[in-house]
C-alpha cells in the first residue's frame, strides 16, 4: 500500500505562477522526501525535510511539514516550462528493523503552460 | 557519468521468456534498491541490498523474481517465465545509507514490455 498521497493529481498553471502540491501520509515518520520525475531525467531527489523541521527551502522550492496533520506541501515559485513533471512525496517504508526503501504516492502531474 | 546506470533501457519479450536487468549503482553507495513503476503510479518497492546482502523483499516479488548483488557492486534482477502483468518500468536506486535519511539516486530505468 502507498504511504503518501499527493493532491492534486494533476495541476496546470501558467509560466511564472506558483505551484503548490500537497502530500498526506499515514504513519509517523523521521523525515519526508520529495522527488521529481520527467521523461528526460528520470526520478530526481529534490529535498528532504526531517520530522523536527517545519519548513525548508532550496532555490525556488519551499517544503513544509506538519507532523500533527501528517501532511507536507511543496511550493514551486516562479514556475518555468522545465518544471513540467510529476512530483512525488516519499517516506521510509518501515520504522525499524530490516525494513528500508521508500514508499511513494501516486504523484502530482504538473504542467506549466507557456 | 558517475550516476546510476541501468541496462537495457528497453526490453520487449514474449510471455514465458526469462529476462535479466542490470544496475550499476554509484560506486561508494552501499545500499541498492529495486522498484517497479506502472503508468500513473509511483514507484513500488521490490527489494534492497546492503552491500551484497539482500535484506528485504516485498510481497510484490514473487518466486519468479530473483535479485543478486554478488560483490556488493552491480546488481541484477531476473524475471523468469514473464507474464503480461510484469510489464512495467523497473527502477534501480542507490544511497549512501538507509533508514530513509539519505536521498536515493535513481537510474533511468528499464522499461519491460511483455507481449
């Protein structure tokens, strides 16, 4: 089963606008990661936010984490055509022992209109 | 290029045939992961290795699937007696460590089509 669920499933905005996508997860986490996937470059890690962090920035990306609501958001400011991609949140599959690997949501498909 | 590489990039096979995929991780990464991704879905975990030891396998990994990482470097994923339901993108990733605290570097994937 998938731990994270992104919302919306699809988003289309004009170039230059901001894009916000959300992720909800089910169990407690130590950290949460966001990845981007497009046909040209495959899955690329964007940012990791730890459970004791509320907000993190990386260039035009801003990620927030609310552990009380088990949710995270990814904001892309001043969007560009190259931001067109699918965006996934991911959390660690297990909480201990031998469990490892990531659980991904279904993703938000972002389209930037020129 | 020092990223994760996968070979082949595309594979078309007939149902019932065996296929093998290869993944070369980033050299200093001790953890290697295999995922499967179908259209419109996120990647789903299949198995992972720490060095040469396979530490966990998902329920998705039926007995037709086997993975190895013989010397703790490259890994292979074999699917025996392929079925149409095996058609998917198979992704390999590597990381410096585990526990979800390290970013995973993904390869470009091997797209399998079973006819």
